[in-house]
């Protein structure tokens, strides 16, 4: 729906997680009988949750543990793990630094040491040695070098991630990144992000992307929406990109998964993201709150270290519990931030969805009163 915001300027209405609700139908399925698996290339992944490539969330040990639990964790090849041999000590320094001046401190650490190909290889081998799926990420300007080292070391999935990912790029000084050539020549699946719209998503699928990350600026640690003024609420962004996926599949017979990346706070948001069209979701700060996370209780964004224009900040996320408890319970909190897979299963069962694809077609309502209706005592007492 278009709305005139003044003069001839028209704006499109968009929706976020708190503005929609999912409606149960005539069928309820036992949560244990619900299938939450999804496919990425030739990989069948049992848990539809990816851990985001944040230095505070993913190191080789957590990546291996995420794989053991059926999910997928993405290691940042532009980050601390590939710049410092003693990465855990550096991460602890970032966690311990006072809030005042922390962005400048993070910038100095990333600037002081270049990315090393030998450390890329080492981190991937550490993941593989512990039985993990090695998914790794880099920005477009570092992707070629990073991919060369990563593929040689045995990486299983490569992610090209930027604030806004597109096939078309214009610059008088920077060459266009050859995304189609990169995907064609890659021996492993290439996930590309981030997008929020139909055409950019369709273009990336035509270029050969194996999956698409959806979301610009919604993450807890991201400041892009404030710094740049860009972004689309995640329900609308996911639905628009899912429409591109469905049309592309109808035209070509190739199914390209959509991954909602950012802004997800609890199990209900995961359910809504999938109902909007996602095949899986990516979590950052929620995973950074696991006991196994490499920067105890803290998280910061991939663009926090930008030398000229940081688009992220460091936040305190605390420690919720083990990664297994966050994904599968038992939950020790009442706010939906633990046992996320259990919550998704129960939601899907309550909605009569046997699997992810059926969940993408459940009935959705615009319902901005859903989070607050009848919850005044919870709000006043700070619970729930």
C-alpha cells in the first residue's frame, strides 16, 4: 500500500516482526513430528538457524559445536580470527574495554594486523578437525583472496556479505565485483547478501547465488539504519525476496533459499520470518550470548571496524546459557530467547505446518497489538 507522505512523495507501507501475527487453522501437529530441515546446495541442514559471521559470536570451536547441533555457523575471514594467532586474547580485550573509546579501539586492532592466508587455512582446519561444516564469509573486496585460501583449506560454504549486495555496481574508481563469474567458478555453494528487494534478489539468483541473505540494518549491533537511513522492515523484506525466489524457481527449476538475517529476538520472530517466506534465519547477538561464544557477553558488527564510517557498535548481550540450551533447551528464561528450535517446532505444529515450505503459507494478519494485547502487567513488572 502506497501512502502520500507529503506533496508528490509517496512511500510504501512495510511491516516488521511486531506488526504481524500468525493464525492457527483447523489442523494441529505434534511438535515432534515437524520437519525443520532445509537444503543448501547438496547439504541438508537439520536446523534452520545460522550463526552470523560476527567476531564476538563465531570462532572455530563454536562453529564445530553449531554443526554438531545440526545448524551452521559462519566464520568471518575479515576478522580477528584471521588477523591474530592469539585471537581469543584480542577478543577478550575488546570485551573488557570500557564503552568510552571502544569503537576507536576496535578500529585500531583491525587496522594493526592484516588478514593472513595461513590463519584462514588454520581456522578452517580447526573447524573440520572437530567435525564441523566450514562456512566462511568475506566482503566483496576481499572475497577473491579469501576464497582462494578457504577453498584450498577445505571450506564447505562461502558467503559474500556486504551492507547491500547487488549484481549491478557503478564506480569511477572501483571495479565491479564479478559475482556471476565468482559463483560459476566456485566449487562450493556461495551465499550472497544482503538484499531487501525483489529485483536485486532475482538478479543475484540469476548470477548463481546458492542462497540469499535478507536484511539491511535490523541487527542489534548494526547502526546502518541510523548512519545511512536505509533498510526495510524484515517481514516485508523477506516476503519481497521470497517472491523473487518463487518466480525464479518457476522460471528455472532451481530453488534458491532465502535466509532472514538480523532483527530476530526470539522464537516468535523466527516463526514469523519463515511464515513470511524464509527458508532459514541468521542470528548474531543471540549466538554471541552462548557460553561457548568467543567474546564473553559482548557482540559487535562486521562494519564496526570500518576505518572511515563505522556502521556497527559493541553491545553487551550477557550470557544466556550454552549453545545447546539456546537452540534446544531446556529454557531458563521466559522471553523466548532459549529453546528456539523447540519454539519453532511448537509454532509450526500449532499452525498445522509439517515442514518449512508449508510454514511459508500459513495465514498471517497485520496485528500491531499482538505484542501488547493483555500484557500490561508483564510490561509493568518487566517479565515475559
